[in-house]
């Protein structure tokens, strides 16, 4: 959510709905992203494995962590922390899924 639409996010005010503890439908997950309005650089640290703690802390409390992670895996997002996982961690999931398919 943070990378592709970060410019659009900066123009949009956070919705009060985003604080509701409900899990929205798959299509609307971006509107509930906890990273809305935050500096996208947090989610794109220079060294993901060493400096992803701040992003992961945000994702840990995000109500749409699961659809975000699935989006990143499906879209093969190559950079940044998505759904609380770094690129390397997502690659591990992709490899595991391939092996079990
Ligand atoms: S899980 Fe993290 S990256 Fe994904 S929408 Fe939520 S805060 Fe943003």
C-alpha cells in the first residue's frame, strides 16, 4: 500500500473508519492500512533485514495485514515491508508455497 500509492496517500486525509477494529473486504483493504499518511521510507529501509523494525511495529497493529501480505506475494513486490514481512521473508513464503503445490 505504501509504495505504489504513497503519493496519493499523502493527499488523502486518514479516514476515521481506519481506526475501527474490523477487517474489511479484500478489495477495500488499502483504505484501512495503518501506514496511510506515514513516511513511505519507513517501509523501505536501506537494509531491510536490519532496519525493518519500525515498519514491522506498524504492521503488527494493522487490521489489514493479511490481505496486504497476500497482495505483496501475489504481485511479487520486490521492495519494502508489506504485511509485516521483508522481501526476503516473503520470498521464503513463496518458495514454501511452490514446494507444497
Ligand atoms: S500491513 Fe503494514 S504495509 Fe500493509 S497496509 Fe498494514 S501497515 Fe501498511
